[in-house]
């Protein structure tokens, strides 16, 4: 396990991304909105992890 995976903020960011993924897959949204929401929610945990590299 990497150090950043132990951070509470990382765990919450990952949960946020998974929640957004669920919304993307289950709600009738425009493709543009799905794309933006997916990429934006994924960038949060990636940015947290990047800080530790």
C-alpha cells in the first residue's frame, strides 16, 4: 500500500469518484456531461497521489 492510500482525503476522493461513476452509468445524462464528470472526479484522487510521487 502506498502512503497516499492511507490518507482520509484520498479515501473520500476515491469514494467520490466511484459515486460519480455510478451516476454516470445509471442516469440519463448528455455524453458531454458524462465525460466531464468522469474525468473531473478521476482527477481528484490522481492529483492527491501525484503529490506523493
